[in-house]
């Protein structure tokens, strides 16, 4: 595996995005752009990156504004900038252009988990031409309480509080997500049923759930959720872009399967080719469960290979 580090200025004009391109040994068959989720970073996907490399695919990944190495180096964990909810999707487009300048003729895929799947869905709705396939992991349908919380956050911004950090709003947005878990040990047990994975997430210095986004940034996060809902969103995805939609049936982000199937139905009803895979008994990070992560990765690689070959 060859590793190339790159960096570029975010569309927010204040952060420098840290990114990596992982290339396989031998001639690559295609490219997978990997888009991480909220409060984490791209190296948490190293097992998947290696599996994709072994299968012959280049992997490109960055750490979003307010996340991972990008935030660790700058010290800016809370402010995603003032360019709106498409900031991260536009940054992913910048990375895509960097990679495609180096490898112009290869099939191009995008994988996004959780908030990353939202970013991929926004990106593909605007820049879908040239994408060979999408993999959505742990994505959402209609997110509970999003409209109500968006209205509160909008009022705060109108009152001049956009720069303020108030953890209560993040609690309102995500606090319900352990409701179906008997005796949760931590507020983040919805991430995984493996307590060691949850502990590893909590102890990772490049993760950050303790410094929430400011009110304007959290509003943009909720706006991401609100702009990928319904057939109106699905119609913006080119019909020749197939989608592989995967999740656990104990994942609150996907409303325990209901929201995942809603996304697949929106796509099917707008004449897209979509395949849905639900892993029974598993929570949010299906790709980090040690007993099924190989199976999850094999499913992704099979989806990609079927398109490339």
C-alpha cells in the first residue's frame, strides 16, 4: 500500500482539510472516496481501507472541518464556518477533483457512513455525473425532531447566537438514541453493541463528542438531514448511479431499519437501481463489529466489483 497525504483549503475559507490517498499494490481497478461520520475521523475505517486496497481499489478520505486531524491541528472543533450545510459536500468535491486529476480514467465510487452518508447524498445530488456507484451505510430517512430543532437553532442564529456552543441542542438531537437499549453504559452505546468499540471511540483523541458544534454548525448539520428527504432528493441523483444501502436493524439513525428502507424506496420509486442489506441485531457501526466487519466489507466489494467487471 502506498500512502499519499494531501491538504486543501475548505470552502469555508478558514480550515485546511487533511486528506489521504491509499493506493493498492499493482494496477488499481477503481477509486472509492470514503466519507466519515459525525464526531469521528477517517482512520477509524482503516480495516475497510485495507480490504478495499487488497481488492484493488484506491481509497481517498479526509477529515471534515471540525473533525479529526483537520480539527486536531487547528484547534477548531466547534465552528464549521458560515458557508452553509453544503460545506462538507463541497469539500468532498474538492478531494474528488484532486484524486481524479491523478487517476482520470478509473470508475469512481463513494462510501459514506452516518453523517458521511448524508454528505454523499448531498454531493451526489449536485455532482452525480461521473459517479459509478454509491454505498450508503447507517444513513437516515426522516430524522426525529429535526424540523423542530432546526427552528430553535434558526431562532438562536437570528438572535446573534450562531457562534455560541450549547450542548443541550446536541442532546435534544441525539439524546433519544439509547432509548431502546436496556441499561446503556454510556450515552454513545447506540454506536455499537461491543463495549470495547464504544470505549475505543471515547478514548480516541481524534474523535470528539465532548466539544459539540456551535449553534450555526449544528443548524447546518440538521439542514443536511432535511435536504436529503423524499423523492425530491432522490430525483436529483442520476438514474444510472446504482446504490447499495446497508445498516443494522438496531441502529436508531436509520430508525431501526424503517428509515433505511424509506431511502431505498425513494430511490426505487424514482427508477434507481438500489440494493438494501440489513444486518439483524446490530447497531450503528456495522463496519466496526469484529464478528461481521469482514462480511460487511465483502458485500461492499462485491457491489463495486459487479459494476467494474
